[in-house]
């Protein structure tokens, strides 16, 4: 292109000026045009290189984009898998929570039943002595003179005190008085009504010498207590393991021995009903075992 332009210009100038003068006149312009053409060629070359680099960069971007797209697809698959696992886990956890709630409800019902049973047993334990006292009072009220017996309620104990003359023949430790049966019958009934009760039979004397020669008051009271216990076991069929025969002799007076009335009151047999804590605990344990 540059040679063609120069040739045209030369032909145009031939007819006007001489070749030498034409060359001198137009040489600078020709040089400028040549430089411009060279610069344009360089620019085209650089643009061509830039275009090639851009094409290479685009290829790299496309490759990177493809790799990122593949990673996104893998991540989408992983997210779907995790969501599926999460839904499955939530379902299993929901079932487990529901089962735990049902188990909690069952345990709560068992606990309520156990607490109710224990409260009933404890109420019966506490009320047993009160019922026994009422039965004794009702039974003996019409059968025995009121000055010959006394009923005393103590914490955990019920004491029926019977004067010696209502149970034993005078000056005797081995023969019971006629008419003693209502006393031992009501004692037996109280024990039969409440299996948690045990009975301690305690012989008491005043501080005077007893009529049995060679026997102190302690032994005298023990002989009488043993006789009553034996009568309950052999005649009234009270289980011997619920009976204890004991004596306090003159050392457990209920009245002062300074008066005849006081000494009369002290010569007695005490039927001490005790509500067995061991039996209560066994009953509570049995109830707990049934509720397990």
C-alpha cells in the first residue's frame, strides 16, 4: 500500500517537476507517511497479540467456570443428601421424643400410684393405734369396771393397763381370775385386726414385798407377764413371734407408792401395743416392688 501511494505520487509529480526536485520536496512527507505506516503496523501487531491473549484468558475463564460449575453441582448433590439425612434424623428423633414422653407418662402414673399406696399404708399405720384404742374402750366399757383398766395413747404405742385383780387370783402368778376372758379376747381381736401391731406384756408391782416367797418384785412381774403371754399363745392362738413378756417390777410406777390407792394402781399388767416400723417398711417395699 505504501509503495502504491508513493508510485502514484511520483507519477503525478513527473509532469510538473523534475525527479530530483520532486524527491527533495516530497521526501519528508514520504518519511512521515512511512513512519505512520510503521506505527500502524506495530499497533496492529500489538492488538493482534492482545487479542490472542484475551482469547487465551477467555479460555482459562471458561475452564475455571466449568470447574466451578462442576463443584456447584457436587455441592448441590451433597446438600440434597444432607437434607435427606436431616429429615430422616428429625423423623427418628421425633419418634424417640414421642416414646420418651409416653415412657414419662407411664412412669408418672406408676409414681402417682405408688405415692397413693404409700400414703394409704402410712395412714393405716397411723390410724391403727387409734382404731385399737376405740375397739378396746368399746369392748371393755360394759364388761369391766372402769377403775380396773386404763387406756393410754402414746406416740407409736397404745397401753392397756389392767389391775392385777382383774387378771390374777389373789397372791397368784400362775392362775388367772375368773372373768379374765373379755380382756384377752379384745387383746386378741386388736392383734388380728392389725397385722402391723406387736404386743409387749409388762408385769408391774408396787414397792412392797410380793407374796411369793423367795422372789423379788422384778421376777414376780416377769412370772405374771409370762403367764399372760402363754395364755394368749396357747388358748387364743396369738402368734408367739408377736408377743414379748417383760417386767419392770416396782421400777415403772404409774402412781406414787406413798398411798394405798397409788400402790393399787401400780400393781398391774400393761398390754403395750406397738406399731412395728419394720413391718411398715416391709409393706412399703412390697408395694414399691409391685409397682415396678
